[in-house]
């Protein structure tokens, strides 16, 4: 989502999502006003409902798009830098994330959602987040000691039934893992 340009962008659900992403990242779910999103897009608030059933629906579409775009970005990143040693790839990855965080709303949005999911959407947000982490994990861990291969033809799609990605980061990655954390529940 971060690479898309706003200028000349057709008045579509994608433009609404881009503006909403910015608002959700800056103000959180509760602080985002659909009226202000609509105003910035250049439409009336009821026009948003021609594309999305509700604020919740818009939020979940933005979240899904962000996760799909992020998986595709990671896929492209490792494919582009597969010639580098693992250490250099990871250093470059961290530098890229630092730059992207300072320049774009995508990572700010992901962090906000990870730590402060909207209470009314906590279950669907966590389901999507766990799915994102599992897909990322599957791409980072070579199956049964083989050298995993991230291929351009295995890019993610937000459509139902899409296949996961496989990251080609060479034979150096054998045991890398991103672990899903279960929420800590208070004992009563």
C-alpha cells in the first residue's frame, strides 16, 4: 500500500483504504472518523458504504490488504537480495524497516493493531494476525531441512484460497522462526 500514489488515484475502494490506513495508523480505530476519511477522499460519508458495510468492515479490509502487501514486500525483498549472505540480508531488512517506519503508515498501523487491537474486533484481528504470522513462518522455515525457495509466482493475494509464500533466503536459514504469542490472561 505504501508504494501506491495518491495523485490521480481513481475514486475507488482502494483510495478509501489508503486514506483510512493513514487515519487508523495516526488516530487508532476509535479515533478515526469516517466523515474525515470521506472528506479527505473527496466524497460524502454515505459513499463509503457503497464499498464497505461499516467502519469495522473497512478496518478489516485495510488490515487484510496491509498483511498481503507486507508478505509480498518481504517476498520481493528476499528475492531481490538472495545473492547476499544472510547477515547482510537481515541487516538490510532491518534498515529497510527503519526507513519504511519513518516514511509510511503501514508499519505504524501494524504495530498499533498488534498492541492495541480494537476491543470489538479483537477476535477477527487476532485471527488475521495469526494467519499472517503463520504464513510468514512457513515462508521463513525451509520444509524439513531443505533450502526453501521464495518464488515470484507464489505471491500472496487477498482473495480466498490464496497460497502462502515461500521465502528464498538460501540454505543459511534452517531454524529461523517467528513464534505466535498467545495473549496473557489474568488468573481469577
